């Protein structure tokens, strides 16, 4: 029970001179049967890990692109239970760690008793819960205690220094550094203070720091990847997959490769 | 569900929000604590409540409604007489003054019936703040004139067509807007909902209802009431009314949820009756949801009660059985609108009509020397089109 599988995957990637690239997908966008194909494609294309989004009725941290993908998935009748079961069915073929991103209520409804064991059985080694700040994380952390599943915390640009320290101290898997004040979605520019923010975060953290929110072009991947240990790309991947533009996905992933690590 | 955090009411409440908002919530908590200690703050709020809102509102002995029910003596706490027509202005003004204290010049709010939106737009016009209000598309249709009122007051009303296009979706959108503009914007949440410290702040700004009622009933009758009835959507008028009575065990408290087409039809907004716990909009509460934890749409003829959860303090009061929560259907509320209009010359909001219907039934079972207070949270002008349509255009 190490909770380190995601951490190790990122560090290994960094050691090879690459930045970690974690694509976000909306599970069930296009139907549950596409999940396997999408995950195996991303694995083959060079993803370090995959963030599997669970659709929710009230996704307050998400912008239009992911909201719409979620609505498409909800229309297909996709639920956390169905996704767990589906992931378990092709678990042997997935060699990179999966991370589930879900709002808290579906997890509570799923049941805290069974979440850890079911995650492990499905190859899921991390949970990202955007409406679960550090102060409220105790219960879920307890549920994941004796498992390999890391509870991944987010840090925002608005988090003050002492808060960043506290989150970094409790961090498992990696730290998800939110790079904008806002919700998920494509943006053209980032704030000027971001570089210093990510540097401080990396200094405070014993686990890797991945930058996410608003990263949508190969340039973003290179720039923000260069400031962190890797990137998470959501809306741009969701859009490309929805449109069947697999080349765009490859271009984004390739932008994370062969970057000199600055650690 | 237990955690160690502040802002808990029993197991309910908490701060289930994106990390980006945590700092803003902590700032708000600190600013609010400071404001509570500052006599100048309450002096300023009291000034506006008296001179601008028109407080205190009367506690009116409803003699003909009492006869109609044939039981307890019924009093009406006339929150409908507040400027802008409902209790919502008590909270909007308080929070707008708090925003100014925090140096925030912009306000975002959600609205269901439009009453909170109008109240917030009004407070912002009065105090020179910029205001954007998110409102569900379906609610905009139901409350067209309130949209115009907000616009006239200089507020930017944004239609939300996601989800069911009602209050829950408007809150989602207001939260997204707040996350994106948190540095210069304060979110004036309109009900006793959301992450800590909102349920506490909203309750404190609304408790003027209960404080006045307590004083007034003693003036009228020389004693406290036997029963107090209020409607519950998120629960702001009810918590404001109940809170000063919670320690008086002899005062029975009744919260009335919206049963919509009937609890058994599944088309209702009675989250406490639903008994399922969960997290929505930053708090652990009773929430209408399906087996997979997806939040369900609420259904009520009254836009202000059309919300799939109930504020955390009410959930706790239900759990410890200090308040009895029941529900009233659309049809029953419509009946009460007509009754109160005819016997007292007061057209209540559809929300408040839920409390009126319940109170009349309750009064029948009480003795003639017992006292019952109804929180008449708002007036019915905004609902005339809805009521007329529901009554099939027939003359009543």
C-alpha cells in the first residue's frame, strides 16, 4: 500500500526527459463502449496517466466544454458504478495509472466502504474531487487509508502560502495546480504570477506538481510543462476526441516529450 | 458524516467547494466576525432596515382567517410589506454592506422566484455596487416582470438554460462566475444554504424576523406563541423566524416544504421528506437525488421553493426533532392564495401560501386561546400570471 503508483509514473516520465502528460476524458462521452478504445489510444499515444471524468448533474468547477461532454454522457446513462465496472473489464490491458475525477456526491452515493477496493480492481490509483478541499477531506482519506489510491488535492492561485504548505504536506499522488482563477476550459493567456506560484509549489511539495485548467495548445503544454512536472489537459482533449481529431491529441501529447527537466 | 470543520449543524453543513473559493470563504468569515463586533456596522444596517426597507414589519392579528380556520388565534408576520415585497432584502442589504466592508465593488447573485434577485439589485442600486444575477431560463419565463424590475434597477440578468433551468442551475452558474471573478466580487447567496459561513450569515441577517415577532407577540398577547409556521425552500425566512425561538421548547416550530404535485408523484421539492443526505452547492444537507448521487430536479409551482435541498441548519433541526417539517402541494398552496386574499385582503406569494395552508389546518386542531404565527414571507404580485394560469383563467 504505497499510494505511489501515480507519483512513480510521473517521476519515471520526468527521469526520461519528458514532462508528464495527463489527458482528461469524460467517461461515456460517445457511449460506454468507447471508453476502452479511448483509454488504449491515449496509452499508446504516450499519456503518463489518464484522468477519467465522471459525469455529474451539477459540475460547478467545469466550463462549457466539459459540462456539455458530461451532459452527453449523462444522456447515455453513464454512472460511476458503470464506469468502475467497465474499467475493471479491461484492466489488464491498461499499463498506466488511471485517476478518477468526480464530484463528491456520486462517491458518497457509491459508498465509501467499497470505493477503495473497487478503484484498485479497476486500475484507478487516484481520486480528484474538486469540491472536496483539504478541510473536508478527512472522511474520504480515511476510506482510502489502506489502499493504493491517492487522494489528489488541488491548489489554486488564490491559496495563500500557509494553505499551500498545509496542502503540500498532506499531498498524495501529485498536486493539481489550478493555473487560472476559474473553471475548466480553453484560455488564451495565463496570469503573470503563475511562474513564481508554480516554483513555490514545487519547492513546498514532496510529490510532483502538475498544472491544469486552461491548457489547450502545444505551446501551453511546453510553457506550463516547463514550469511544473507536467500538465493536465482537459477541454482541448475532450473536444478533439469528440470531433475524432486523434492527430490533435497526439500533437498535444508530443509537446510534452523531450523537455529538459529543471529539477 | 462527521468532520472537524467549523460551520457544522450536527452532521450537516461544511465547506464543499473548489479550492479557489476557500480563501474567499475564509476572508468572508473574518470580515463577518469583525462586522459583528463593530457597532457601526449594525447601526448602519439598522438605519437602512428602518428608513429604506420600512422595518419593523407589523405582526397582524388575522381575525377573519382565525374565524375561517376555527381554532387558534392566527397572527401574520408581514414580511410581504418590506420594500421589494419579501424578506429577501434583509439579507441582501446586510451582505451588500459586508461586501463594501471587504472592499468588493461587484456582486453576483442567483435567483429563483426573482425576489432575491430584485432585493439584491435594489441593495446594489442603493449602495452603488455593480450587480449580475443568474436566473434559470424556466424561472425567467415564470417571473418575467421580476427580470424587468432587476434590469430597471441596473442589474445584468443572465439566463441559465443548463440543466432544468431553475434555481439549482442558477446557483451552479453563480458559483462558476464567482470562482472566475473571486478577487473583486462578493457572492450574495440568497438562502440559508451553501458553504460556511453563508448559512450562518443569512440566518443572522434574517433573524430580525423572529426577533421582532418575539417582541411583538408579547406586546399583543403578553406571551410567546404556541406555534410558528414558515415555508421552506432553502429556508431563509424560516430560519430567521425560528432561530430566536429554538430554545423556547414550548413554542412548536413547523417548516413547510413544497410537495409540488404530491410527494408520491416524485414531482416535488420536499428534500427533508426525501430523507436522502448528500452534498450540493458546498454543504452536506438533505438533497433530492437518484441512486447514483445525481441531483434531481425539484418541482413546485412556486419558483422560490423549487430547490432540491434544504439549508443545513434546518436539516439538523429536523434530525433533532426541534422543528417539525411537513409539506403542502401546489393545489393546496393555490387554495391558500385565494383564501388569504378573500378573507384578509392580503395576496400572499405562492411560497408563503404553503405556510398559510398548513397553518390553517394546524389552527383547526389547536385551542381558541392558543397562538399561532405565520411567517408571511412575501407578497403575491409576482405570481399573478402563474396563479391565473393555474386556475385555468377562470374567475375565482
